[in-house]
C-alpha cells in the first residue's frame, strides 16, 4: 500500500508539472518572441525618444490627441515586446470601445480627470471605475474597453502595452464590417433600418470622439 501510495503521489506531481509546463508554453507562444541579444535594435539605435506628442505617431480628432510609438519611429522597441501611447482627452472626449488582440494594457492617469474607464468580459459583464491622477487601470488582452473624460479640463493618461504591435480593433468599425443580414439578425432589427445606420457610419478608424449628450461639470 505504501509503495502504491508513493507511486500515485509521484504520478500526481508529474501530472501537475506537465500541466504547468503546458500553461507556461501557451503563455510564451502568446507573447512577443523573447530577444536573443541585449538590444535587438542594434548598438547605434537611440534608446530614448523625445516629445512623443510631437514626434510620435500622432492622431488628432474632436475628442483629443493620441500619440503612440511604433518600431518605425522608435527602433529601440524592436524585439522588446512593449510599446506606449499617450492620450489627451478633451472634456467629454471618448477613446471609443476597442480591443488590442495582442496585448494587455496598463493605463496611468497623469493629469486631469476623473476618467471613466471600463471593459467587458467574455460573459458580457461590464466593469467600470473612475480614475484620478495617479490611479491605474488594467485592460486584459483582447477584451473590449474604453475611456471617457468626465472632467472639465483635458485629461492626460499614458498606457503601456506588452507588445511592440498590439493591434487596435475598433468595435464600431468591426461591427459594421459584418454583412447586413448577419448583423441585422444579431441585433434583431430590420435590415433597412440597419442600412440607415451603416450609411451614416464613417469607415475611418477614429480612436477618439466627443460624447454627444455629455455635459462636463462647471469649472
């Protein structure tokens, strides 16, 4: 009995180690490849980047400014599995619902606020909170999330994402790319009414916009 019990315990330990190895393997495969040298960008590539708001990949809309990094403008990020984005949202500005298929995001408010943040899990449950300066939020990889400036001054926040190319999938753009019949069935509305909405929808990827019925608090 003792020998059998010892054998069973060893088999259980080996099984746990095997499962742990599979989980670790899946995590490694899901992330950017590990660098094989100290600095994949090369010894002559600058490791600093000055004034991301001016020199980064900048997009400006009615809702504010998005300034990000890319391997093209910041070669030091090549092979490092990370990037950063700075947002400046005007009052009532919204970073519209979107996902990052290849990255988890950590957001830090550095100026202004409150900033409404939220994400939706795979059960369709919405998680929300309001952040102020110094507060941090985490958005799990691939899940729908958004931000809205609820203050009366600009709100600045900086995000770090654990991929040099996290990808951005705009929820509205993705939804209206679905064929009419399929989308009408999913939304349970007639196709002609859906077509009216689609006719008014801009196909451009707008990361930020103004919430139409928002009234910022008085100064």
